[in-house]
């Protein structure tokens, strides 16, 4: 018998959120052996790491690695510093500005670690769940950033210089709306009840008011699908109504 061909390896930047979980499902559907990379970087929403660990295990990925970074010591973001997470923003009106939830150079830092691990694994493909349509104004979620980073990675690594592995950064959700992302995930069998998006959760319950929650809720509404996440205000309202769901 001819031995089965080994699957191509890919490193997946994996937060346990809606987008990265969809990207993981997509990469698996393309036949990749997936190596998930998550970060404990001093973020307030550490519940995302619990969700990431559960999802990676249930998805039977090749390996799930969590690295520790002390970005909270640098601060400068509402996600890592003693700064209030903005609530109830008009995302359309405020689209031109970069919000305080931006973590300085986060995707540069994350992608650098992903490239390093990929080089050790002998992988040339890195997947990231950035989105340039329904996003919160982050500069490191744009196509020109990803193109520039890919060029840099291939110039600044042993694999790139020796041409043994030219790195490719895949952002399959880049031009999709949140509703389109959710529809894709549903078609791939993603269970969104096991994902976390909120920037300012109370335990495992999402606030329902930060940018991430607003974009998620908007996406589910436009997709015509009920968001299975647990929200503080929605759950309190249901409790007051005697637990009756519409």
C-alpha cells in the first residue's frame, strides 16, 4: 500500500473568538494539520483562553500552544491597562478613529511568534482571523499590513532567505462581513456557543455593549441567526421575565 500523504502544516492564530474559530474550521476544511497558537498577554478577557483550549481540544488540532507575553506591562490599551473599555459606541460614526481597545503592535507581535513557530515546524502557512469590513478600526487588520508583514517575514527568516519555505499569511475572512463570517462558520459546523468575543466580560457572560459585542450581535442579526452567547443584560431581562425566551 502507498503510504498516505502527510497533511500540510499550518499555524493558526487562535484566540477562541468568533473569527479565529471560523478560521480554524476553514483551515481544517482545506486539509491542513492545524497548530493553534494563543497568547496570555495580560488581557482582561482571560476567559478567551479557556474557550480556546476547549475548542482546540474538541477540534483535535495537532497541537495547541499558549505563550505568555507581558503586554500589560507596556499598557496603552483598555484591554491590558487600567482604562475603561468603551461601551455603546456608534461604530459607524466613530469608524475613522483607532479605539482605545487597540493593543499596541499586537498583530505584529503575534504574527512574529507564529512565523517563528512555523519555521520550527517546517510550515509555510499562517492563518489569522483579521477582518477589514466589520472591524473596529485597528491598523493591523488591513490588507497592506499583511502584505508588508509577509514580505518582511520572507526577508528576515532562515527559511525565507534559503527559499526552503516561503511564508504565506492567509486571512480568509478579510473581505467578509461579520454576517458572512457567521454563515461560513455555520456551514463548517462551528458551534458559536463555545466562542468568546467580549472585551469586558463578567465571568463567562459578555457585556453586550463593547465594540466586540456590538459587532458580533450585528453580525448574528444580519445573518438571521440567534447568537448563542450568554449576555449579562439579556440574561437579566430573561430572568425578570420568568426565564421565557422568545
